[in-house]
C-alpha cells in the first residue's frame, strides 16, 4: 500500500517591526485617551462639586480676609487696630479703567480668553524656569490668585496648586469675567495691611480709588507681585521702578499709547504721610504676641482689652523725653499692684526706633542690683540695724572700693545701703554666697543669665528694665511674686474667650524680709542718694549707675505703683553727668508725682530712722573713681588696670600722699578727716548720748560743728562729684 507524503507545515512570515511598534503605539494612545477621558471626567466632577460649594457673589463681597484685632486701653479707648484694612467696595463700573487695564496687563494679559488656568502662561513660566535656573515668574492667572486669596494660602506645594486650579475653573464657571475682576481688585493684598484698591489708594495716596490717575494705578498694580518689596512707604524708589514696568507692559498690550505712558509722571507722585506712631506701640508690640499662647482663635475678629492707662502713658512719654540727656535713650515700665502694666516707654520716639528698650534691651543695672544682695542677707538673718565693718576687702583678686576711697569702720546695714558702700555689698555677697545672690535674682524674676563672679554684687550681669521693675514690685507686694501682664480679656463676636487671673499664691520671701528691704529702700531715697525721686509721699527706691556713666537707673515704688527707669545710649558709650540719682530719678519723679496724685498716701509697714547727710553719691566703682574708675572687671570678675594708679593715702590718717613727680603748689594741710563709724553717724544725726552738764542738764555741744561735718563728708581725692 503506497503511503502518501504529508505536506510540510506552513511557516508564518514574521511580523514586520514597524507593525509591532504601530500596534503598541495605538494601544498606548488608546490607554492615554482613556485616562484622559477619565481625568477630564474626574476634573469636571471636581469642578462641579467645587462650583456647587462656592459662596454667592454677594457673600464673597461681604466676607473679609485675615484676622482683625482692635486693642483697647484700660478705659475702653481703641488705641490700635491691627490686621487687614479694607476700604470701600467698588463695583466694577466704578473702578477706573486705568486700574483695570493696569492689573490685567501686568498680572494676566490673557485674562479675557482663558478659562481660569492659562496653559500658555504656564508654558511661558516653565520656559523661563529652565532658561534662568529658578522660578522668576508665576503662571497663575487672576482667577487663580483670587482663589488663593479667598480660599487657600501661599504655600508652594503641588496639592495647593491643584486645588487652586480646581477653584479657578469653578470660579470661571460660576461668575463672569467682570465679577471675577471686581472681586480680585477689592480683595487682593497690596501691602501695609491694605486689602483692595480703595484701602491701598487711601493708604498710599490719601484718597479713594474711584479717581485714580494712570501713574497711581501703575503703582498700585505693581504692588501685587511683592507688596513688602514694592511698598511706597517702605521703598519709594523700588515702587516707582516697578510702576515703570507696569506702564511699559500696558503699552505692549495696547492698553495705553506711548504718549500716555510718557505723560504718566510716576516720580512726581505725592505719597500720603504715614500716621504718626506714639509710644503706645511699644506696649502693643510687647502684649499682642502673647495672644498666641493665650487663645486659639485665629480667624474671627478680636477685641483685646489691656491694662494700659493712657494718661499714665502720656506722662511717662513726657517724663522720658524731658529728662533723657541729649543723645541718650530712655525706657520706663510702670506696674500696678497686681502686675498690670500701666505705662511702657521703650524709647524716646517709636517712629525713629521701634526697638523696645523696656523689654528687649539688656544692660548692667549697677548698684540697683544690690537689692538682691541685701534680700539674700536679710533672709539669712541680718537686720537693718546689724553692724558690719566697712573695710578694704579682696575676693579672688578683686578689690572693690567705695566712691569716697575711704572706709568707715563699723556701720549699720541701713547706713551701708543708704550710702551704697561697695565693700559691704561685697562682704555680704561673700558671706551668703554669690550663688545665693544669683538665685535670689532669678527668684524675683530676672530672666537673663546671672554670673556668680564676686563683682556681680555691683551689678555686672545684664538685665531687662521690665524684669528689674518686676523685682521691686514683688518687694512692694510684701514678698509675693508680681508678674507683669498687659491683656485683661479677649472677646470674639461678643463672647469672652480669655480672662486674666492674677496669681497671688507665689511667695518669694517672708513678709518681714520684704518689710526690712523696704526699710532700706526708703533710706536710699531720704538720705539724698535718691533725693531727686522724692514726690511728697513715702517712696522706696534705689539708684544705679554703671561704669563710666554708661547706664543710669532708678527703680522704686509708692502708693501701689512700681516704676523702673533706665537711660543710656544704644551703643553703650559714656554719657557725661549721667547718674542714677540725676536724670533717671528726675524722670521717675516727673512720672510718679502725677501718676499717684489721685491715689491715697500710703505709709509703709516699717518706719526708719534715717541718716541726716548724704555722705556718698550712689555711683558704683570697681576700684578708685566711681564707675569710670581705674579698675574695670574682666569676664572672670578680676580687676583690670586702666589709666593712672590710685592716689596713695596714709593708712592711718587717710591723708593724700603726693607723688614724687607731682608738681603741686604747697597748700595748708587739711584737718584730719572724721572716721565714719557708728559713733560719728550718731553724732551727726543727733542720736548721740546726751549727759547732764553742770549748768542745769543742758546737752553737750557736739565735737564738730554741723556745717563742718557737712563739708567733711565723703569726697573723692581726685575730683568733687556732683550731688545726685
């Protein structure tokens, strides 16, 4: 049987490569079209949902942007309005055509043709990005900017840009181009707190935006790009330059002719003067940032009620300006019993310097820091009448000397404090421990670092005026901590959302320690060291002067008000004649006398027997001459030689020993000085023991006539110092 031969299997011809790639491309295009259709569908749904949730045009017109804050003084007077400022709403037809054209030309020249997002603008922005290596212009349309202004924020994130695009499509779908431009021009931020063209026009040009000139419109339109950089009040030259760019762009788009652009005299515009800011702003700049920790409300308009007394504030302003030496600055803080800040002056002029020297500056307090030295000593068991020896002392190589360059022997603590004996303060600091003194300062509210070198007893650690005032207020409060505060309550939409409560539970020292400290502080005022601070009612206080008269202080309290005053230069240069007992004490009295005039006179819990004469000006010296003496202190508290060596004196008599090379005329020797011991003070203050005389128990005549005693009080061997 013959077998038939099967046909060989047919071989399929290979598919050309071009066909394979064509099929793949078709599949890819089909997938992309599908994705595109789905994306467009999702976008349409998202835009529809966003559009359905958009407020009405009238609602958008009435809704402000940003949080407005009105600050009230203690009597309810509005002292500052913070946050956004809105002018009158201008309908589209009342907005000058030059303003509309300037905005469209510089911000979105294709505004009338796109549907909310401009692909051409985005492509142009991307091209510039690659050409220059960084973003120099955005692709956002006016509609996108409106969406961001009203509904979003300025975060540069993809998610925000995507939402911005959705909202822009929704706005274009719901509103007309004229409505969108009207919303934009009345809501966009133009700098200086001004929202909308009317607020900007009133702020920068002093009139409404319904009659803007071409030059004025160019300035305002140019602000949107960078309100802070191009603000006319901040940088007039930059604002004018930006306005020139706007005019060129308007000419390119055909909005104006070349002759109209040339006639627009931008450089000749007159800006409205900035409203004068008084020292109230020092207080509000300090108080308002505290809202972040007091409340959580960040959108609703707020009414903030404060402790500021406008009458006291004016008196404080006048006192600083009238008494601060030429070239010097001044600061003042006045606290009421509970810590209410009644007045705060951070400088002589807020307009020229917003730097708050009452709360921000740190300066050496000089002898006013002895408050903490004596508080520590009193808490350790010392009494104002305790006797202590005023004698030369050296602590770790540091040798402080008194202003008089003499030592007085045994004196009471009251006398040592009244005459600001530096050697006694050093001995007390060494006895109780310099760490103890530093702890006392921190306990009473000193927030700056306090060194523990021996020289710290003379006030070498820098402090703030408000902290020192707080410390003196806590002494006046009988040892109970006083915390300064400026905000009493905050309301939002008529509802109280914060009320301050004064805490009187924190006791710093025992009441008797505070009373004894008040005893010493009275002495400093009544003996003449703080005589300029007397106001006709009981006053307790302390002066302070630092090296070379760089800083002058007076801090004290009376009738429930505690006030601290500082004066000096911002560059810490010496000021001739500046001492704590001169200009600062005079400013303190000039403020406190009217400030306490309507308050009842209050006697302190303790009355003291005061020394009669001022024996030593209250100025601090580390060695030799007061404050600008011949020994400064290094970072470790050790003395540094400066200038001439101290004038030598005889160890027994105290007389000056002339130097061999001194060419001095011969003068009659001075009578031996009286030693200022406790017996001497008892004699000059009339407290010496009297004994009967043979002729009818008459008191014995004093050994030294009264007028001679006054002339022989502590005097510098180098020069006579002015009375303080």
